[in-house]
C-alpha cells in the first residue's frame, strides 16, 4: 500500500554503553511516533545496559544471541536476512557492523543505509562492504572526508550526531554531586567519559593530570566508564599517588548531574567520530578541551568553545587544562559559546528530521544524494 509506513530495521551488535548505541536510543525515542515509518531493532549479540531504554518504547526488538568470534555468527545473520525478507522490510539501517551489516541488507533485498561513527582506519573488508550500501551517513564532515576515499561521494552524506536537550540542568546541587563521588566541596571538577579502551587515551589524560594537580591543587579528575583498560589505568593512578585527585568510579548512570556539576570536560582520544559526550558537555554549557582528531574540531572551536590539542601530547593537554581551570572568564565564555552552537546545530529534532529525509531519499531510488 503506497501510504503504509515504511519498515525500517535498525541493526547493531548490542546496546552496550557507547556513543553509537546512545544515538540509536535517541533516534528511536524521537522517531517512534513518526507515522511514515515503522521501526524495529535487531541486536546481533546481546542486550546491553541500554536495552531497557529501548524496550520501554514499545517497538519490536529482536535479540539474536549470536556467539562472538565464531563462524556460527553467520547463522544469526541468515536468520536476520530471512526475517527481513519475510516481513517485507524496506530499509536496513546499519550501525557498527561495517564489515557485514550492509551485505546482510543486500542479500535480503532491501535498501541499505549505514551510519559510520568513527574516523578510524577502515579495513579492506569494511571498505568493500560499506561501498555496497545505498547510502553511507558520516557523523561529521571529517568522517565524510575519510569515507569518500573508498565510497563514491554521491553515496555519502553527513548526519551530525545529536542528543535531546537536557530538561533538568539546574535541578542538581553541585555540593551534593561532589559529595556523592567523595570529592571535597569547592574542588575544580574535570570529567571525561567513555569506554576504557586504547582509542580513548585515558592513559595520556592521567599522565597530563600529574602536572595539573601541582599547579591547581584543588583539581579533581573523574573518568567515568569501564572496559578492558580499567585495571591498567587504576594501577597507573596508584603508581603516581594520584588517588585523591583522580577518581575512576566505573559506569555512571546519571550523567546529567555530573555534567551540571563539572567545571570542564576533556576528550583525550586518539581518534574519534563526533563524540556524544562532547555534545552532552555543550548542552550543559560546559567548556571543553579535546584532541584535534575526527569530528572534535567541528564542535570544539579552538579559543571559542574550548581548546584543541594534538593527540597523545600530554604536555599540551596539561597546559590546556591548567589554562581553563585558572581562567574563570574563559570557561564561562567558552561554555556559553558551546551551548549556543549546540542549540543551533546538534539537537535531536534537527537530526531526526534530516534522517527521515535521507530515508525517503533512498526509498525513491535516487542514485546520488541531493545534499
């Protein structure tokens, strides 16, 4: 039927904590009532901590429980392909499965849209598979430049990451938030959030903070998250005797109170897409220090919304953090500029309106994007 909703199957590995997973939750939450589309979610491996957020939306969710690092994972993809064929799906929207997701969509006979979330080095297989998509959406301009090296430019668009505007930014008592994490009142709080993996370069941030505390004694760094490098980072903090100044509390469920309470947000990554955590900082009107990688410079305008530093340069990172913490006026000015930029460009309503246009565009079977 021409007026029936178009069926969109969203595919990703799981709903573990990460920027791409958070974006999927944001998109589905906003678009679930769009009468032009009928969404369903497919999780190849397992549920993950964000699962309940999606389950509460009332959308069909399929968890295929595929085994990791086993040839038997292909059975799960075969089942997904059969499902997409049987239910006459219109679009497969792929996230984080660049090496196989688009092929599954093509074998199911549906239109394929793939969102790429990182400016990472792509493998030969990922390049080949992504190029089979009808449309590849980059999460920022720099990521698009990378993707266009192996996908025809006419099949690549930009869809900036986005989040909902926090509606409770002023509802937190800063001293209570600090107390919750065992931090003294009056401390200058620097935060960084993410998976504890090499790409986030939290080891560089810990090294940088050694000199920060010598010049700003009341500075406290809180790194929230978990992952395979948690043990190594914990030992690094202990070996430097920084237990009082660097906190690693693990996963943090209520990030809004932390952003509301912090003085500065830091991204120390070795490479990035367009980090959701930077958007969170902007939405809370917070200044930022970030590495000049991926999409970071698209939101961290050097000297305006924050300070950019080279990746893996702990000396420059140290200098930038100290400069921000010592200059109240700079932090206030940068925070206001960050909030203004967020409001202009990175709200979830603008993002989803653009995404809907991209869905309709590939359904019209146009071979080239009309950007």
